[in-house]
């Protein structure tokens, strides 16, 4: 009897250990809805639809996209935060949510969700008009220090480009005069037209003008030099621990089951390594920058500290 009792106890213990694995194996049992908190056709919608359209072979279920735009992405995120934390709703965040929270646009922040995985990275660049008295980053900084506030910088006021420009100011002890534009394309056109001295841009919006000599990439916010711009130094090479990127990651409502979070994380990691998926992302000018639950949360935590420290500069 003692032996039978020991066997039964062992079986019971094994059952406890296997329960999470079984639950993970069963998830998902139905489609997982993806609330994209931006309108159709924009950067977030384009990139997240590529994720949704390619995830089924790795997840085992489709991921239909529901667009819920409004108020800098906060309408859709508010809806996502109210959904049942059952593993069957996901949404997307980027740096704009942290800025919107710090500037009072919304009470929501990334830690109102369970971060699952960072998926895409769009490195940002410091771009200048080529017809200026500085052509290198060192000359740019020297000029800015000698002429505080004279350099006009194009950003989205109170948005991620504003944050990135403030990070450059803070790192190098310089000061810009800001001019606000709603979108990247608008401010890059103003830069090409000579209405600005500098701007925060990206490869998709700016490289054609760099190639024809109208603009100059002074530095990239990518952690490493990029194959598309091998001659452009990183901020880290320029003695500043800066990463200027727009990163897009997948989140679930707070308190979602661990088994669901782990299963989705594993599926997204496999997707991130898929050659076809990577080629599709490259074709729309984005990089793959997968980070799992722990690393993604650590990235967002560190970025929150930066946003809070620079918040006085970000009021639109």
C-alpha cells in the first residue's frame, strides 16, 4: 500500500507538472484577434498585417486584423486593455504610447499590458540639408554648440521624433529650435526644400534624397551600421549610448494566461526567423528585431526612464 501511495503521489506530481505544457499545447483553440490601433495603410498597419498574414503556420490559428484608429493609437489600445485576458486578443505598441502617456494624452502605458515580443525595428536617422555649413556629425555638433537654438529641427511635436531629437540634445549638450510636422514625409520634403536645417528621418523617407545629394545622413540610431548605409556611423560610435528606433511589439491584455503568452512568444520567435517573412519586412523598409517577453519588457522599462527624464522637452 505504501508503494501504491508513492506511485499515486508521483503520478499526481507529474500531472501538476504536465498541466501547463498541456495547456500550452492546446492553445490556441480559435483565431486570435489582432487590434491594430492605427488606420489601414500606415506604417503600423502595414507591418502588423505582415505579421498577422504569416503567423498561422507557426501559431496554428489565423490572426484576423481589426483596425481601431484614433488619438495617436490610444483608442484601439484602450479597447484592447478592456478585452478578456484569455489569450485571444493581442494588440501593438510602439514608443509613441510612452510619449503619449508622459505628455498626458492617455493614462494607458505599456505596463497596462503583458508584453509578448518586440518584432520590428525601424531605425531612425539624423538627416540634414546638404547645403549647410556642416557636413559631418562632428561639424554639426560643433556648430550647434557655438550657435545654441539656431539649428531648426523638424519633428512631430510631442511624438517619437521629438523624443529622439531631445535624446540627441541631451547626449551632446546642444539645443535645437523645433518645427512641427504631422508626418515623416512632410518634414523630409521641408528639409529637401531648405525650410529646415535637420530632421529625424528613416531610410524609406530619406535615402533617395541622400543618394541624389540633397540630404546627408549624419548618424543612425541603429545599434550597428546598416547594410543600406554602410558609411553612416552609429550614435554609439559617436560616443553616445543612443538607440533611436521605432519598435513595434505585440502585447496581450494584462493578466493573460502564461501558457498563452509563452505559446505566442514561441510562434513569433519562429516567425521572426522565417526567410519569407524577413524578405517581406525588408521590402517595406523594416528590420527584424525580435526580443522575447523579458527582453522586451526590459527595453520598455529603460525607455520609460528616458522619456520621463526628458518629459519637460516633449510638451507639444
